C-alpha cells in the first residue's frame, strides 16, 4: 500500500470539510474534496480516483496545499490571475473558443480529450484530457455568463 501523505496543519479537518462543502467555484470545491479525503487518511491515489482526478494533478494540489496552505487550493483563474502553467495564450484561447462553436474534427460534440488534442496540436506539448476538459468547461462557463 502506498504511503499516506501527511497534510501540514494549516486547517483542521472540520475547516477543510466546511471549505469543501461551501466552495462556490466547482474547481475549487473538487480540490477541497481531495484535501478533505486525504485529511481523512485516504491515499492521494485513492482520493484522486474517487473524485475522477488525474493522480499527478492530485499530487500537485496536495503539494501546493502543504506549501502554501489554503491559498494553494484556490482557483487562480477565478481570481483574475493567469495560471503560471497556462497552456494557451489569450489569442489561442480565442481561437479555441471559435473552434468550439463548430463541431469537433470528427463531427461529434467536443469532449475533454478532443480539446486536449486540439491544444496539443497548437502548442506541440503533451496535454492531459483533464486539462482539455478544464478549458472546455471554462470557455463554456464564460459563454454562459455572456448570455
């Protein structure tokens, strides 16, 4: 069995649970759910699997929580701060937004893996399906906010 990660005592388990249950941002709520499960002695792998998160991404979130405390869990894109690991430039994001208005290359609906492949083709970088899904949801949420 993999070793369990020890969370730094930035918050109590009940404070983490409260943040998880009351987070307004979907991405942030999911991250707090991960931290909550790890605080309950789940392994990072088990917690990531339960909530459908990539294991490497889950390790990154837990590492940021341990280093930065609650600020490490915050969704920086909702705070107007671009992620330092943003895959697309603002121009590429606009291009993706336009591409999403049409059918995907296979003629079906856009999915996270399809968006990830689109991003990979534009950037030349390997892109996880989860990142494609994140971009798909973010751009969809922006579009819904404009309606």
